């Protein structure tokens, strides 16, 4: 069976643990390569630096040959559908695809019709599983567990792919998730099992303050907040940071709107794991690519290249 | 002498046979690499998925280092000519170029002035030799010969680079080519030696039904056909497919306009070789690149990597 | 200490000599590779063929893995700053960056805050150190020295990154630099130590006639010259070329506006080193990348791969 990765919801807890364990090993120097020359392509129908470059690094670390694909100069401009584009790349020998697309659940039309594994790099306002997994890895690295942790996810809940993916996975792994931010951006239906709290209360009690990006590009009309207003009401200000517990950490999927979601000087403060998240993104994506490629053929691990560490407690 | 590839017309029958023989060997696993590190670049002044990605895969399979070149961010935007761009890439050490350009016979100004082999990836409404060669390979794989085959090329003859290239090569290899489609899109002069037939007759008698893409982007003004009209009058409908001989196959250079040139459900039907054509594109391009690179230096074949098959009958 | 390269002004004479010595060795076949897999990325916020492709070739010759970065499809489009973009690439494991940016001294905000070496591929109307170094290499190859040479830099002095970088370096290396071109394009303040001469006098006495590109894209309003006017008044015409000393050479950073800065037929004449400059660009960029990478980790030279030549006289 082909191991696609479309959402974290579809991953069993054991599968999440396996991916995190592999990611940990990659962070410690594990070398894994598929057999023979394997090809990947990254189809990004939306702008990206972090996710795309992170996959590009991960693919090359695994020794893959990456076929460049630019939407703007592809036959998509001649009206070719996503399905036909994907089948074309499959036909010419690409072995795995990463896709980011503005349409929610773009992958539904591909499932069962494509013979190569697809990794979702973000779909509309839907899911962003590798972002979620890198967040999980960062939290696990910090605390060595999920059970009992309090995670406050703060901001533009409704438009966030990250909020959706993380709330589900963290809850299943035993953490407690609360939301905060503008109430009008909180979608009661899709996140009904979660609690909503005022920001000052959420920040005070959280082991992890996870800020979301205000996604200007997804708001149909100009929001009702100025940057300064948003920052004062819902951002991590210098004052709110002082209220955090001493061991608590700050996370943000980036790109950061400085002085909106978070005070400029906190982006690289001691509590911040924002750049650590980016680093972890590479390891998680290597693990996810390994999982996909192993579902279609073998690979080999150079066992001498790293010292395995016990991860049974994830 | 440098082995450029601009048109199939300029290739002798023996040269076509040699390229097809090499492509067959690549499809069977032959490994050929040039000596030392060799560089290629793909200059696509028109949009493409299939052709560009196919060359990108072919180049990497041959172990070439591919230098990315994006027209939109190049000095072409400062007014640099094609000649100066090509000479620049030659000067910095690129060993072979693939060029697609909107101008017919763009290569005429390059011949004799450039010291690296150029492969034409499509010129205006002129030629598209690697598409033609992959069509030939697909037909040969199917029938084991060209002599005596009836090939119906149907559609937008006048704007098609494929029609032009294929008609010439197939005729020289012993096949019989007939054309069909809108009569106003049939250019009497350039294709005068070929026959024009009504579509139902053409489909009935053909061993190969080769459909052409309606190239909206090349029609100066909106054509006189709606999609439904075109499909009914000149498309491969479900009814027409039933009239085909039992052994006959369907080909299309893609991207397909579904339900225009061909009924949606026929694109991946048993007769269809549309995705096989794409796969063959990689082998043909590997063969063409090998031919070009061998004209400027040596290379080596790993003879043990495949079992050679007799191709004397091509 | 990290070896960035922002301007040639900041390089000591000995450092320039070391880079040129390494570039000469690379031109003679020296092989140098960093240890392990190293990543680079080329961030070009302005259009380029020569500089970008030249770095792409240089990086691959050194065995680097190049992470593609297209400004137009990056998070820069979401408003991400240069600093955050650079820190992101650092976090995901990119080991060195080449940046071209339209803002003068864009690098000032990066110095001391970034832990990977940055090579300036051109900043606004400021500097273009690798262009300057390749010009120096081309001159040294020709004359075997700088002391006592007369270099005439002719054209759009004010907007030229090359004029600025070259005037400083050449003077420090012992050459005499004179400027010519439209007087209104000559910035007295920034180049006060240099001499301005009428073009015919400058051409007559020069060992090197270094033409500058008329940078249409940098002139705020349409200049006061037609192409023909400029050519007649300030260009290297066929007549002026005849006045050059027999041993004198012609240089131009390209892309050339043919029949503006230089008569069309002189671009590839015997005196012209314009394409030699491009070839040298690769060697110089290999040397500069080597210098940067050596400042963060080791590397190895295959000593048997070339015959070292004495370069003590640079």
C-alpha cells in the first residue's frame, strides 16, 4: 500500500510516533538512502519559502534527484488539471510528489488513481501535516512527553491549517489544547471539542504558547484589526511573555508578522523555538519521505552513522 | 561535428533508427554516462510540463548537472538576445542546451556560431523533434515496424509542430500518413504530399489514431468551434472509438483537452498510449542527449547493465 | 570568523591575491571540495543570467547541493523581510548564500546576525565584488601584472556597481584608472580620486578599455541619448577601436547593448575578452565560495589534479 500523507488525522498514534522517532534519528545523524536513483518533485501552487526549501533540503539529504517544477511556467497555464499534471510526472518517472495547493482537500481527486506517494505540503485552509509533525517534534524534544502538557494555540484559528492539524494530534497524544484569539475567527463547529480561553489566562497556564500567523492573504476582506490593535489584544506582548511559566516555550509556524502576533524582540528570545521548528522541519520531512519511499521500494540505513537513542516514551 | 537536433527532417533514416535503438536500450535499463562532470541547461521560453520535466529527468539519469534557467528572471528581461544568452551559457561551461522558443526556426541564427550541441524542444509552429521521436518509439514498440502502417493524424494540423515532424519521418520510414480535422486548419502547401480524409473514414482504417491538441494559445482569434462542436465533428468520441480496428491504438501529445479532442473516459482506456508516450519521452531524450554529448566528447556504457535486444528491424 | 564577501573595498590586497591565485588554479583544473554534503542557495531579487548561472555552475563544480529559491514564489511575497528569509535558510541547513538585491548595502542589516557566509552578487548601485574579481583575473591573465597598467572605464559610471568596485581594487593593486563617458553620469563625490578624460584620449592610452553597460533599468527617467547618439559620442566605435594600442584589450561586464556601448562586430573581435570574462567568472566564484566555506569548516584539495603555477607576482 502506498503511504501518502495528506492529514495527521489519518495517522494512527503509532505512525506519528514512528515518524517522530525517525526524525529524532535524522537529527542525530542517521543516514538513510533509497536504493538506486529516485526522483521527487515539489508542486507548490502557493508561495512558500520554509516548507518548500525544507523539502528541497530533506530530499537532497536522502540522495533524491529533485525535478524542478514551476507552476508559472508549466502546462497548468494551458489549463492542465492537477490530476493530469500528477499523472504526467508519474509517467516520466518521478517517484514521489510534495504538493501545496490552495484548494481544500485537493488530494481527494487523486486518492486511488495515482501510483506514487504524495505528501501534502498544505491544502487551502485545511491541513499541513509536516508542519504539525515538526511542531510535535519540537515539543517532544523540549519536554520528553506529550501527556499532561498544556498547549495554547493563539490567533487566526479559522484560517489556520496548523491549528486544525495540531489540535487533533496533540489531543490524541495526551496533551490538553486550548485556543485563544479573536472570537470571530474561532470556528465552533470544526473545533468543538476544544476549549476557548481569554488570552491572558491561556498564556499564564501554558507549557507551550503556539502563535498562529495572521494570514492576510486568506482573509477575503480587510480584517477589523490594525496591526497595533491585534498585537495589544491578541499578540504575545512583552508583558504577556513575563506572565509565562519559567519553563514555557514560544512557537510560531512563521513567517512571523513582527509586532503583530509577537513582539519583535521575542522572536529570537530564549524561550523561542521558532528557528528550532524550522530546523526540525527538515528532519520531519526526511522521515515522512522515508516512510513514503519505503512503501514503494526498499532503502538502506547506515547503522554505523549514528547512535540510536531510545524513543519508546514518545 | 556537433550533433544538434533541430528537426527530424534533417535526420537520415539511419540516424532515426540509431536514436530509437538507443531509446529502446535505455527503456531496458542501459546505463550510459558522459566522462567527467557535464552541464546542461533547459531554456524554455514557452510553458511546458511534459517536455521540460522529461528532459530534466533524462539529464539526471545520464548524470548531468543541470543549471536552472528561468526566462522570467534572466537577462532576457533586460533585452538580451537569444544568441547572447546561448553564448553566455557556453562561456560559463554549459555543455549542451535544450531550447523551446516561440519563434519558428529560432535556431537558424545559432547554427555555425555556437560550439555546444543544441536540442530543439519546440520552435513556434515549426518542429518538435523529440516529441516526434517518442511517437515513433511508441509506434515501433507496438507494431515492431513502420512499413505498411496507416497513421491518421487528426486535428489542428496547421499549428501543430507534431504533425509536421511526424508526417515527414513516418513517411520516410514506410508508413502511410493521412490527415483529418477542420479543413480550414489544413495547410495545403506545407503538407501537400499527404492525404486529407474525413474523420470517420480516417479512424476506421487507421492502425494509429494520433490526435493533436487544440492549441488555444496559438490561435490568433477565437476559433469558430465550441468545445462540444469540435468534439462532435473532429474529436475521438466514444462512438468513433468503437469503429477503430481491434488492434489500433490512440496517441495524443498532451496536454489533453478532455472531451474536446478525445472523450474523457478514453484518455486512460486500454487502447490509449498517451501515458506510455510520456514515459517513452524520457528514453528518447536520453538517446538524443547521448547523441549530442558523444559528438563533443566520449562516454561509457555499462554493458552489463542491460541485455541488448536486436533492433535491426526498425 | 565568517568570510562574507560584500565589497572588494573590504578585502586586503593579500586577500584579493589569494582569491585570484585560487581562481587561476581552478582554471587549470584544481579540484577542491568541502567535506560532507554542503548546501548553498542563490537569492536573486534582480534579474540575472550571467552571475546567477555562473554561481550555479561554480557551486556544482565544488560538489555543493544547490537549494532552488525563486523570489517570486517565496514568502517574500507574503512580506517576509530579507533578514527573516536569510535566518530561515540558515535554520534549515543552508551553509552559504549568494544574494543579489536592489537595495544598496542590503547586507548591513545582516552583518553580525547571521552565522553562514554571504556572498554579494550585486547590491543596488553599490557593489558587485565577484564581477570585479573576474575583471581583475582577466587583466592579470593578459598582462601578468597590474602595476603600471592604464585602465579606462567608460560609460554609466554613476549607476555602475562595476566601476565602483574596480576603481578601488585596481588602484590598490597599482594600476591607473581613468573614467570617461557622459559627464552628467559621473559622480564627483564618490569617485573623487579618479581622473576623468575625454573618450578619444582615454581609448588611445589604455591597456584595457573597460566598457560599462547602459543600465536602462536603473535610469529613473529616459536618458537624453538615443542609442545612436550614445554610440557616436561615448561608445567603442569601429574608428575608436582602430586608435587602441596593438596590445590593448576590450572588456565589458555584459549583457552588451550591441551598437550602443560597443559596435556589434567588436563584441567577438580578437581584442575582446568579453566571453573570457564570463568563463573567468566561474573560476573566481569557485575561489570565493571556497574562501567562504573554509571559514566555517574544512575542505580538501586533490593535489594531483592540477599542476600548480607560480602566482607570486600577482
